[in-house]
């Protein structure tokens, strides 16, 4: 906060500085904590909020449109204003730049060439000595709060927001979800505050948003220390999310394998599996975003990957919240039927991937409805419909998919004997295993689930009816 700091208006009123205001009169109230001379391109990268940029014009672009963007960038960075030295090196200041500075209430000052910038800096430093003492006390309190709140980011941020009289939000870049969000005495959406954004160098990309009352800005010194403390606390949050993700993945993988070790037995005992669970599938490229979003939202789910899909095990009572979370993340999901027997989790995973694969158009959510096929196809038309519904993309003419289709039919004809099917196809068992995974992913059906195998067998018979019996072996 800069309630007691020197203002731009004070600088203009100091006759010895021979400084006049040429734009941004509405910002004369802005406090100035420091003044710094910078001639580098994009000088706002080297200065902090409430600091005055002093330049002989080398960093000021010449074109009017570029000058407008220059002023906007200075304002967005929270600088107190711009002081131009009246020298030959300074380009002509355009009307467009003046108009934009007036719109933004960003003061643009011009000082006489006889006035050294060092004199301006010393004048501001002398006026800021009391302010610097207050900053040291504020920093001491800041670190005291950090120690008292230990590793609790939420508690620390709430107390700091009230201490500094600002709103604080830390947003995870991948999901767009807040790690923490406290308005303090202000609101991030209120018209009487100005929000500023700063990238945090946490273990995962995140953004800090500070909402400051219009006439009370956070000093750059306090901001730097605040950002470092928030980075450390954000790292702890991300570490907990990673640990939770790894632990939950191991549990889910164990369930998929049918394992019943101590950890899984404990989970089954403590969970409400008897009430019903769903498996939800998401695309592999969206899995990390979905997993982090679900964990940050603190939903009671297990997550892992299988057959090039991300899988989420969801309690029946949380399925609506998971669906809503995925929608907010713009992640498409496919849901299985509800089940309560742990042995059905693998079949449910196949249902979920099938629902995701066969969702219609751009819909973000699809649910497994089963495969309605007749025991026998009564016509070529009906057989064609069964083939399309059950085989999906395996019914196309792509050579790669045709190979998978032939592998499926051979495997079914051989009564699901791995050795017989591999021998007939002339491939290794590992190659057959790889192809079966691809087949399950393409159809969304499981070659270990009785109902799915029945549907695939009928689809095989329907294919023979439609295409002749050339693939009967």
C-alpha cells in the first residue's frame, strides 16, 4: 500500500525538478516508491509496480501505434508513470500516445534537460524512507505468517490477503482452476480495484493475480517476497497432488489386474464400492489435465491409464460432480454402466473407452448403453447395422484396421486360443496381445467380457452374411 508515499502530483508540484505533466492527469494520485532510469526495450520488465520509469526516449518507439502499445504495457505492469527527459534522443510524442495515457490515467511527465535523473531519484528516496521502514515491518509480519501457517497455502493466503489489503488468487495454468482464492477486504471482480497478473515459478506453471484498491498499490519489494512464498507453498500443493495421483494410480492398476494386496483390500473395505462405481474414460492427451483438475477439486476418485486412454474410477455419488468438473475443463468423457463387484472393473473400463470412442459429434459426455444386437441377423440390412454398431471403425477398408479385424475374427474362430490364433495368423503371441489391445480400444469392447464377446461373435457372423463367407477360415 502507498498511502503515505510521494505522489506524481507531488513531483509535478516540486518547482526545483522543473517537471510538467503532458498526459494522464487522472493519475496524479499515484504513489511513487522509486524511480529508475531504463533505456532497454520493454522497460516494464525491469521495473515494478509504483515505480517511475525515467528515460531520454531511447526505449520509446517512434510509430504512434507502437507508442499506444508501449503506454498500455507500462500501465498493465502497474508502473507509477513515465518521465521523459527533454533530449534530442526522445522521439516525438504522438497524439495517439497522449490520448491513450489520458484514457488509462497514466501520468506522462517531461523534465528539463538540465535536471539529472539522479536528482529525481534522490528526491523520491528521501520521501520514501518512512515507507521503507514500513516495508521491512510488513516483510517481517509476512514471514511470521508463513511460519505460523506451516504448509497450509489456504490459511497463509487468507491471512496475507487481510494483512496487505489485497485480493490474492493462484491459478493452475493447465486446468485454469485456483489453487487458492481469497478476496481479503477487496473483490477481484470489483470495479474499484485493479487486478495484476504475475507468472509464478512453481514446479508447475501457475499465475498469481493480485487485486489492489485503486489508490493503494502493493510495493514491488513486498510483491517479490510474496511471490517467492507463494511459489514455495504452491510447490507443496503440487507435490501432494503428484503423490496422491501416484498412490491412486497404483490402487486402480491393482484393481484392473484383479490384485487383492493389503492396500487394495483396505481401499475396498473403506470405500463405498457396494453402493456402486463407474469408470470414466478420457483421451490420453487430456488425461493429465483431467487428473489434476479432479484432484484439485478434491473428488474421491482413482486414476490411471490403460490402452491409450485415461481412466477414472468414480463413486456413484460423485459421478455428477466428475461430469461437471470435466465439462468445466473442456475434457470429453465416456462413462461405463454402474457396477459394484471389483471383478467387473476391467469390463467397466472397456465400456467407458467404448462410450468415449463412439460419442456423437462434439458432445463432451457419453454413457455406455450396451450393444443392442439380435441373436441372428434376419437380413443383410440388419447384418450391416450390427457390423457398424459393434465393430465401429474396424468395419472400414483401412488396411491397418482390416488387419485388426482379421485378427479379431481369427481369434474368435479359434475359440479365443492364443496359441492357435497366433499360429494361424503367423505372428508371435506378443504381437497378438498388442493387436487385441488395439481391437479393444477401437471397439470399446472387452475380449474377456462374456457379453462383449457374444456381441463380437454375432458381428463376425453378420460380417460373413454381408461380405460372403470368404473370411470363415
